[in-house]
């Protein structure tokens, strides 16, 4: 939900007496932390895939010369 919509809903809840001002402040203060956590959870799988490709490339680069030597000797 966009931040503006959260602010509107929070303001309406305060006007209705469902949320105290201190609870509203706490909700607004935790919003950046929630955004960072969401971004991190999106980036982690991408980082794992990138690292897997890098490791795979290194393993292939190590084994190709060995396979070529075996082909020449065999």
C-alpha cells in the first residue's frame, strides 16, 4: 500500500478515536524499517542467483583445462 494511503488511513483512525497519537507516531516511525525489510527480501534471491552464476563460472573455468588435458592424453 502506498505511503500516502497509509497516512490517510492512519489519520482517519485517529479522528475516529481508534488509534492514539502515540500509536500513530510508532506506526509512522516503523514505516522506513518496513520498506528496508521489503527491499532486502526482494534483493536477496537475486544476489543468490548472481553468486551461483559466479561460482558456476569459476568451477567451469577450473574443469575445462582438466578435461582438455584428459582428452589429449586419452
